[in-house]
C-alpha cells in the first residue's frame, strides 16, 4: 500500500506534487493547532493533554506512514571526475538533481568546449524512503591551460532556481604524443595563418584512420570572429605517415575574418565508435580470411565485433588577422580582397546613331568576387546608357570563392562621330603582395555613323532589336505573395450546371438513336426502290386503271397486258415492258413458280395478245373473264 | 344576448386571424433571403477587409444550396485572408472539382497549398494508374465528360455517313474514334464512381492528432496540420479513418476535417 501510494505520488506531475505537499503540510499544521494549542495555553488536566497527544498520533501517524517522506526541496549538485587534467584530456561533469526534473544552463561555461552526453534517472527506495535522482552528464574539453573554471551553473527545477558550486580545474600541457602510434587521430589547419581582414582562408579538418569506425559525429568549432561557409566537396583519400597507411576524410570550411587581431578557432570535436574485432572471431562462409570489410566478418551486428567510443579533438588554431593598410588613391577601393583582373569588350565597334552597342565589363578572379560592383564609367557626352543585371559565375573551391561577374550595358549614341571609351580602373587589395593594386581595361573606340532612318524607312523587328541589345532574358521571379481577387460576377450565385449520370447517358444515346433512324429510313427507302416492288406497283396500278375503264375502250386490253407483264417482271425482280408468253412461262418457272401458274400466265398472256391484235376479244364476257383472270393471277404473283 | 355573444366571438376570431396574418407576414419578411444582396455584401466586406463578414455572407448563399465554383472560390479567398488555411483549402478544392481549368483558382490553390505545413514523402510512388490515365487529372472531370460525348457523337456520325458512302477511310476513322470515345466514356464513368465512393477531406484544425483507434486515449501516431489533403477510407461513429501517405493511416474526429 505504501509503495503504491509512493508510486502514485511520484507518478504525479511536479505541479500536482507541489500541491500535494502543501495540502499535507496544511493538514499537519491544523492537527497540531487543534490538539496542542489548547493544552499549551491553558492549565487544564495534563491527562487531557496526553489524550490530545494520543489523538494527534492516531490521525497524523497514518498520514506519515501512508505518504512517503518527500524531498521537500530539490537538491542540486555538480561534480567532475577529476580536477587535474591535460589540455587533451576531457573532464566529465555531472549535474545531479534530486527530486524533480530540471534544466541546466551550461551557457556560462566559457573555458571549455561542452558536449552533452545525455541524462539518466535513478529511483531508489532506501529504508522506506523513495529517492529520485536525475543526472546530466557533459564532456568538457579545456580551451586553455592553467586554472580553468566551471562557473556556478543555474538549474531550474520545479519552478525554482538553484545554483551549483563553482569548480576549478587545473589544466597542464599535454605531453608530446606521437600520433603515428594511433589508429585514429584528427588534425585541423588553415590555409593562411596571417590573413588580412576580409581575406578568405580555408579551415581543414582531417580525420586519419587506419581502422574502421562508425557513428562518426563532428562538432565543428564556432568560428567566432569569422564568417564560415562549409565547402560542400568532402574529400577522402589515402596517405602514409611514418610508414603507416591512413585513410583521410577531410572537411573544409571557407572562413573570412571579420575583424583584425588574434583570433582563436576553438577545437573541433569528433566522436565515433571504433570497431574492434573480438578474440574469437567467427569466420564467415563468404569471408574465410576475415579481412573483407564488406562481408559479415566485420559487421558489428553479424560478426564478433565490439564498439568502443572514441572522442577526438583537434588543437585550437590561432589566426593572426592583419588589418588592411591605409588606402590613399584617386581610384576608389572596390572592397575586393584577393586576386582579380578586369577586362571590357564592345560588341560592335561601328554602329549607327540610335542603335545600341553592348559594352560588357568582366571582373574575374579569386576572393570576394560576389561583392564586385561596376567601376565608374566615363562615357563621352551624347550617349544613353541602359544597365542590365550582372551575370555571375561564382563557385567555391579549394582556394575559396572564385569565378567572374559580368556587367552589361547597352549604350546608345545620339550623335554621329568617333568616340573613345576611356579605360575602366578598378582597385582591389592584392593578398599576394599585401598592397592595393589598380588594374584597368584597355581603351575602346566606337564609330557612330548616320542613322538609316533619314533615307530608308526601316521596319522595326523585335527579334533583331533584342539581338542587338544582347540582354539575357531572365526568369521572372515573384517579388511578393498574395492571392488573386474575388470573382465579382453576380452569375456565380446561380447553380453551376453539371451533367448528371442520367443526362450523360442520354447525351451518349442521342447519336445512337439518330443513327438507327437514318438506318431505318434508308432501309425503307431502299424497299421502294426495289425493281420487284416497282413492277408490282405498276401491275397493281394498271389493274386499277383497267377496272375503272370501260371494258370496250381501246386501252383496256393493253392495261391487262401491262398488269400481267409487270407482275411477271416483279416476280423476276427486274424491270421491263414487254414479254412473249414463252418468255413469261420461262421466267416464272425460273423464279420458283409452279408449272401450273407459269402455264396459266402464259395462256392468259397469249389470250390477251390475241384479243389485242386479232380482234377476237370483242365480247363482253370474254373481256370480263380476261380481267378477272388477270386480276387473280397478278394477285397471286405479287 | 345571443346575437351580442355571436358578434363578440366573431370579433375575437377576426382579431386572431388578423394577428395571425400579420405574424405570418412578418415571418415571411423576416425570413426572406436575397442572395444578390448577400453576395454584394460579401464582396463589400471582403474589400473592406472584414473577412469574417464576407465568410458569413458567402456561406449564407452556399447554405441555400447554391453550387458554384466561383462562389466556392470566393469563400476560399475569404477564409485564406481570415487566416483559416484549412477552410480555405477545403473551399478551393471544392471549387476545383467544379472548374478545374480556372487560372485564378489554380493560382490561389497553389499558393494556399504552399502554406500547408505537411509535406508528403518525396519518394512516394507515382501510381501506374496516374501515368496510364494521365488525361483524367490533366483535363478535369467536366472536360472528360464532354470529350466522351463529342467522340461518341462523332463515331455514330461516321457510321451514319458509312450508310451512304462506304469508304475504307471511314472504317479506319470510326475504329479510332470508337477506341478514344470508349476510353473517355469509361474515364467519365470512373470519375462519377470516384465522386461517390472515394472521398477526400481537408484537415481543418491547426493541429490534428491522428490516432490508432476511435478514442482520445488511443496512441497518437502522427500529427497533421490545417490544409492537408487526406483520403477518407472509412467512417465509423464520430471518426474518419484517413490515409495521408504510404504507411501514414489513422483515425481523426469528423469535426477535424471537411469532406471535399
């Protein structure tokens, strides 16, 4: 139960714990006043005081027993593993906070380079008392020699501020150490120990290793007093020192001293894990000799290897920054420090009035080239000048920034004549000589002829003008960010028409119906164009006319003939006007009619023809019979 | 006496009816909503930098059931100017569904999206579907629909011409157009299905904990921020199961996201 309550209390947040302490303290105070104040102020029966004391114990004891004794105030301590060290040996600083979580401010440590090693928490129950201790560890690398101080550190815990005690560390010079004996070591150097203010120098950090390492982590120096840029190209190569082969990994920083005087680049610190081979190394199937680092033999997870943390530190590097000498010259100082050259070029040496010529001025060299500006140009009178944005081709390499910056100007003469453009003078600080140096471009001349516009009307061509000006087009960049405005068309408050699935399907089916209609229509039309149908219609029409006509009229028998012949042709599927009875019989037989029908038709045709031409059909009955037979036959054939 | 009583009751009924009529008249007047006025007020509020007022006025029109990309765009603008990135992206996305080729909308949506804190994993796979059916996203749903309709009409027109004139060129053309029209019609149908079955949402709250389960006690898996677009995979109780990127799936409360 007690342990449970302890855990419960310690599980609470710091603020809750603080409140809990206050409540318990309050209860104890009230109990004390209730039971003893009366006894202390009056001279009542001592037995009553004894009862009060027993009652107090009965109430207070459970509280004391249930709630574990708290650490009423956090205790903060700082200690080191040694207070005498060498400049190469780091010191372990531990700050312990008992009770609650806390933050340690290590910014006040100036004499050491500090690397945090993390924190650990320790909870113990000793004699029923629960202790909780948080330890924060730091690795301190001395930045000097002699008596160095770890100042009083500020620790904030549970809303309160605590101070640790000051610690003095005695740092002696490091005994000569032969790096060549080491498997792994680091070195730092700079390309120029006595640079001028503003001169770019290169800081090299080199890791020499003859063994394999892992988890390498470099903490670069702060480079106080310099502007620092990391050179992106990291190098890895092999070298031999005192007969021993090393792999070298090199990281470089481009530094520019910002002020004159003696500056110290603090040590760079590299932490890594050395991969050590175990005694009982198991030979891998793939690596029977155990020397190939790509197989499991050297792998820290699969092989019999161990990791050993190693912390390496470079020596501090002193830089004596020289101020720039006083400047007195009629050419203004460009502010460039390094090694530079300047040249200029005129694209066209002969132009006409109103045309433009491109004058390009290029500053090239090594140093702070990006700060270059166009030197003053004294053009003769009568020129209009249009400046373009300069082009930069600047890179960072072993010698620092290098490259060129080209300024372009479009110059437009307004008068004809021959003009001389004076050389451009440019002054920079030459680091190789330690003096200011003035360089200049060569003289340029420009012959300007009369404008063609006076005699010839010239059509303006945009492309040609652009070519002549030789302005390099640049990508348009955003100079500000905002959104485009509202849509103010009142039509947007109406529902936007959107095709529903049903409408979509209908839209898809409309052309299908159209196609089917056309197809159907043509099919119908085709039927009427059929010779068989046409001849059948003709036969029918002839019969109808014959029926309406007087049977003794001249055309009656002709119509019967026409009706019968058309019916026969209809059966054949061809068009025609006349037939002999023999042909008619053949056609009908050929087209699948029975012999009887074919004979009937042939006989009837014979009768009609003889009636028409021989005059035998003049009797009424005969004509009526012929009509009836023709009608019957035509109906049966159609 | 009876006549007097009847007269009194008639008078009462008349007064009650009059009052009722006046009440309904008042209600009708009070409830009348003029979308034109709300729109003009919204535009005016926006110009006077009263963005909350603009949001209120534009929202009134939207709440009346008006579905218009331009109106949604205006709402997006008002929300963005009011500092509510989540709602701004939501309305821009809704507008984008209706007018995917509007240049102003594209510009503003791109700008709003640039303000969104959550970045998708760069190495996330480009699905083969997106490569094969590139026109789906390139043209937008409306354009795909109409292209399908036009190609379908063209196909049947060629067939109709073929009834009268049979030429080989018509046959080749009809097959090509048929293939294209089927492609676009199927894409349009897929878009319809996608609209119904695949829901997307935008995170509205400034910071949303995506959890492993349907309760506040569930483990927080990752955090998303306002304006981030997610896919809604499932709805359960008061929660959405969302998919952000490969491996980033979890549950969020419904009120923390808005369905596009």
